[in-house]
């Protein structure tokens, strides 16, 4: 399997995006994974890996994953990073990014440098084989909507945030390939930030025309990832109030960056 192929898409996926946009279905999953490509998430999933598993994950990073992230961003996406100064003083935090590529978490990895993060993903992203091993080594936390696993997921996210490890969420809920506009947010990321009294760091990926086209005839833009100033909870507000405030301010930050970068109103 050529892992770089997952960075691209096909014209029919772009048609699905246009159709979902027309009907206002901004959180629809448009590029589903078949059950044959899923490793079921069970109570044994290593949300907090033990010592020997951590060593194995470190080996995978050093031997392959770190180099793959660098090559993907430098040679495929030609990623530019803006705003790293906004990370000064930020430790445990909720990071949010627009969900625009199967590898956008690796764009965030590249932007954050040596900062280690965990990545909230849907359960169908827990994959078998070498690809799944790399994804788990990079820190995925699959969410499965069953009581015991929700509790394990929630406990893990809270533990990481309380121990100064960032957790990345995609608040739009679904991946739309290179879709430039901010979409409506779900509440989950902001609930965790409010519950753990940590900031939200909004990241927003924009696109620049490159002149490149894939074999399928799809334009391949250059990426710029903008690290925007963190948004902090207000100690005078309730958890519910902070959840909505963080959500609204983070979305406003995305909209402002979209409008300034593209020179157009949303």
C-alpha cells in the first residue's frame, strides 16, 4: 500500500461535498470506510498505553513515522506554518483543526513540532495492519458510542489534559477534502476544555493554488496551517457557559482567518 495515496481524493468525493453543502449537511461523513477496513474498538484499546507499548510506539516514530510526517508536509502538501509564537506558555490544551484531509492530524503534528498530542477520531479510524499501527503510535483515541467505552475515552482525555498533554479534536465532525470554509462545530472539544479548565488552541488550514493535478484530475493545493491565539475559559462562568463561549470564540477565530486569508466574507 502506498500511504501517500491517502492524501488525495477522487472527483466523486468532491461531488458529494457539493451535494452535502447544498442541503446544509455539514457534518456528513462522505468518504466512509468499509467494515473490512476497521479493527473493532474494544475495552482492550490502549487509551493509556503501558511502558512496553510506549517503547514500541517510539520505535515506530523514529524508524518511519517522523520521516513520513516530514516528507508528507514538505513534499506533498508543501505545508507552511504560521503563528507558532501563539504556542508560548501553552501546555495541556484542546487543539482544534478543520477536517480537510485524511492526514490533517499529521499536518498538525508537523505544525506543533516536538509537542506530543493525542487525537480524537471516530471508531472507524481504528485500522488493522501497518497503517493502524502507525495511527495508534501517533496517539489516536477512537470514540465509540457505547457506555463503557465512552467512560474510558472520557477518562483518558481528562487524564491527558490534566497531565499537560494536548488533545486534538476536529469539531466539524467529518472530513471534507480541502473544503476551504469553516463549518458548524459540535460541542465535544469545548466541553473537555471547559471541564478541565484548559485553553482551546484553534488551528485553521488554508489552501493556495499550486497548478498541480492528480492522476484523477483533482487539483492539489499547497497547505498553510495557521496557529491562532489560544482561547481561555472564564473562571466566573459555569462549565456549560464556558463550553459555549469557547465554541463561539474559536469559530469566530476561524471565520476571521478565512476572511482575511481569502479576502472574502463567509
